[in-house]
């Protein structure tokens, strides 16, 4: 069981298989934090503040099951390659962001995409072609079409270059295609669509009783039951797990994935 990071969160019994981490990567000033802000609160901040590394946690109750989604908003500068690699290893779903009016940021996304698939392949001891990584590439700042520096043909070539991923041109400022992008990402990861910001009811920490203290499995949810609704809550006081916790997370996910594949083989045979 993954250790929770605060007393309020420790009350929730969340199985490891329902815990996921979303990692947002890209150059500086491309809008990574603005996208995360849209996801968490639906707001857009005009003032730019450089991100060192921000960590957030969101809890969900969806059809009686509780899910935990950790969000890692990374720095555009990466002076510590080992930490960047650890962020990739712990990631379950990825959002790569570039700015449509900045060609250098697009080149960085090209490098990041290759690094993610290579790193994940090493973890799974597979070739790059067989790595499966839920990944979405975002061309942000679509509201600056007149200043565009990245051609659509270049993006199409990147998206169709072998590894499966999706591409969306978005505007975090105008909230254009942001929810659609998140829905596509969660579908690729085989996660509930209700994790998307526009498909669940938002509750505050003061109303966390809307989230059950234990995950309810094997129970048929009746029409009108409170659990039939999807709820989401941003966890207060969430802190970035330690390196030791991250390593345990990687190990637990790897073991859980191996067990799932063993069960699948048994069913097929």
C-alpha cells in the first residue's frame, strides 16, 4: 500500500492499482502550470511565476471506488538529470507541452518524448517499439495563431513517428480543448473519464465525507445512490514524496503490472 503523505489523506484506503501520477514536462514559459491550474481549479493566472517543481494531489470517488491522482508540474530547467529521470520513472501518464509560437520548445518536446519512451522501455526491459506510455502532446497558446512558429506538418510527423500518442492544440488562457485533452489522456491510460475536470462534481476539503473512507468493490451501485455520482477533491497540504517513496512506488507499480499480465495470460490460455 502506498503511504499517504498527510493525516487527512491517510484516512482513505486507496489500493495501489488506483494510484496514478501525471507528469507535466516542457520548456519554460510554455504554460505547463496554467494547464495544471485549469485542471485543479478551472482558473487561469495572468501573472507568470517560474516553477521549480510543484506537486498536487487529487482524490476521486467514481462508481464507489476511490482513486488518487498525483500531479507533478516540473521545471522547464532541468539541472539535475537524475531527478528528471526519476520523474519519468514514477510517471504513469504524461503531458508534454510546447508553445506554438516557440520553435525551441517544440524541439524540447521531441527530446522529451524520446527520453520518456527509452526510459520506460529500460524499466520494462523491452524495446522502444513495445513500450506503452499514455502520453499527450500539447501545442499551447493557440490564441497566438498569428505568431505561430511550429507547422502542423512537423507536429504530425512527431506524433506518427512510431510510439502511440495524441496531439491537441490548446489554449490554457481561453480554456480551449483542455478538457478534451484530459479526457483523451485518461482514455489512453484506461482510467475513468470522470477524472476529467468537466465530468465530476467538485467538493472541498470541508466536504471530504463525500469520499468514502474505503474503496467499495463488488457492490452494484443503484440508480440515485450517492456513489453513482463522480466526485473530485484537491487534497490539502499534499507534499512531494521522498526519493525513497518514489522508488517504492516504482517497485509496487512494476509488481502490480506483472501480476496483472500473469492474470491476463491465465485468462487467455
